[in-house]
C-alpha cells in the first residue's frame, strides 16, 4: 500500500465553541430493538416493491418492473451510502395520456416511497431520543432516498424551498443578492456571467483579459480567492481549479456533518433538529481556509520554511495556521485532499485540546482520516468505506496474511510520536484504517456512536487508554477478537 508520510507539526491552543459531552456507555439499552425495527421496515419495503414489480411483469411493463426493483438501491453492509440529492423539487410526472396501467404503477410506487420515507423518519426520531444519532442519520438518509422531497428531512439536512429548488440558506442569500453559481467560475453576479464566458475577468473594478488576470494572480499571496458555503480557498492555479476543489470540499463537509453530528452538537441540539425546532446549524464562524498551490514545486518552495521535509508530503493540515494546503497538477491526490480536510474538520468544528493524541489514542486521529479518504461516487450515491477500498485491502492483508496485529490494549497507549516514530508506521496506519472500518460497520454499526464519542473524547483531551473500552462497553481482548472475525468473514 502507499504510505503518505505525515509531517509532524507543532500544536497551538485552539479556541472554538464548546461542543458536546461524552455519550454514556449506557446508550446500548433499547438499541437492538431499534435495529430490528429498521430491518423490518426495510424488509417490508423490499417485499412491497417486489410485489409491485411482479405486478408490472405480469402486464409486460418490464422497464417499470426494473425501475421498481431499482428503488431498493445497493446495500453492502460494510459501506455507508449517502444519496446524491436532486436540487429540483418534484418528480418527473408521466404524461396524462399514458396507458392506465402505467399511471397506476406510478401512483402505487409514489405512495410506497412516500409511506416508507415517513415511517423511516418517525423511527429516526425515536432513535435520536435513545442516543442513537448514527442510526437516526442512516434512517433519514434512507428516507430522503425514498422521497427526495420529504420536507422535514430536507429541513433537517439544511435545505429550504426557493424558486422550485432545494437550496441551503447560504445559497438563497447569494441568489437573492443577484448572484448565480457558475460551474466553472463559482459565485458570480448575474451580470458578469456572459463576459466571464467570453474570457473577460473583473478585477478591482474593471474588466481585463483572462491572461492579464492570470498574471495578476500568479503568486499565491495574490492568488484568486474562491468562496464556497464553508470554505475560503486561495489558489494561484486558476479560478476553475479553485471552484472544483471547493465542490469536493463542500461534499466532504456535508457528509462529515451528517456522520459526526454528535461530535459537534449536543444531544439536545440533535433532538431539536429532528423535531423541526431548530435549523441545521451551520458553522457561522470563520470559514475553513484552504490554500491550493499551482503545482508541487510552488507548494514545496512556499512551505519549506515551515516544514523542512515538505517534499515528502502531498498535502497537509497545519494547526498553527488552521489551514489545509494542497497542490494541483502532477501528484495531486484526491484521497489526501479528503484525508487532510478531515483533520481540519475535526480540529475546527469544536473546541479541541492543545495536545490531541499526544499521550495516547493517536491511532484513531489517523484512522478516521484514512477512513474518510475512501469517499467516492458510485451511481446515485456517495460511498464511504467498504472492503473494496485500498486501505481495507491493505488492512486485511496485514492481519490475515502477515499476521500483523498490535492489540488494542497496547495500541491505545501510543501517542503521536510513538506511533509515527515506529518503524512499522505504515503497517500501523493500515491497522488503524481496518479498526476504524470495524468500529463503523461491525454488526450493523453497533459501535458507531461509541466511535463518535471516542473521537470527541480524544479531541477534547478527556481520553485515556481505556476510553474506547469504556465507551463500547467491551474489553479490548474481546474487541480484538471481534475485529479479527470482521476481517475474516466479510468482504470476501
Ligand atoms: Zn493524517
């Protein structure tokens, strides 16, 4: 596997809003019942869809039968699926003069989808009340996949209706101000679009050519600034490159916020959100800053003074400056983009300790970033994790073929320096990736809330080597055994 050396970086004290407390280990109570109810809902929906598909088959509506069966979507239990949501409100309707059987099929499918979304959402609301935020988000994501126009779920996910589209509050503000999102140039005043497309650029109150504009932004200090909803990207590559990077970062941000809601929000906040009493709160504070260099050479030269071994990295997050740094062109790596941006999200979404992972538990700081590297698009979904990801291949290989494994009892005592100075660092990173996937997926996600609580404890400096065992309510030797079973039995 590839090993990306991560530069060791000094720490500074960060000041951020106080986040949530620890999730108690008692969270398990009532959990099994919820998982059963979720599985029953899914099974019932599958049976109803199959019944409708068979009805279509009998009438020779083979295309409709296929569409009906396709509504279930893929379901690998070792992956998270996050639906790609349409922004347009309302589904495509059949023409009014369609054959009556087609109209009936459409009506029945719509009703099934709507009922399923409602049932999933109700179950999600009880899951949140029983300390199961992870399951609750799983359920609302299934609900929005069944019915992309479910209003309560859309609101919960931060959307509102605006001119026939689902938009975030930020988008509505910019649209109201007379701007549009241009896929190449990002947010632009409406009146600028045509001239931008003709190759002109607006700079300091006047119109100039694209070539002159590029010359003016050649150095990173005077680079273009691309603003997205949660990021401020400075780049001397091109506006277009900054915009593309911004889209990826926003995608990561949105997904990260859903999975780790209990990292930055209190349980009361999450309940209020699910009850429709609060809007999806967005980090109102300063945007996350990212610097995107023209190329590898420019990145090396600009950062060498701060990071002497900069050429060994292909991207990094620097706590002192609270910025993530990447470069475009040859050597650009999307996985490292998600990796370092994940470090930034964990550092800047709540108040964190000055010495995260210094004394112990450092493996999870890297494990969770390695896990988020796997973000990719598969059809109508963004996915995370899975045994088909290269990190999981490596983790499986090291454990099962090389018989390499450092027991959790020992691994959790490793601080940053100990782990990074270890000659087996690359293999330890593989194990960290494997263990993180285990905590996300084992037995339908039974440890996922404990994992989020573990991250909150480690980042807020309230951890010790026994924290993970306490939060999962399971001894380390038992977790070791479960991990081995997970790696042996799944993803074959
Ligand atoms: Zn890292």
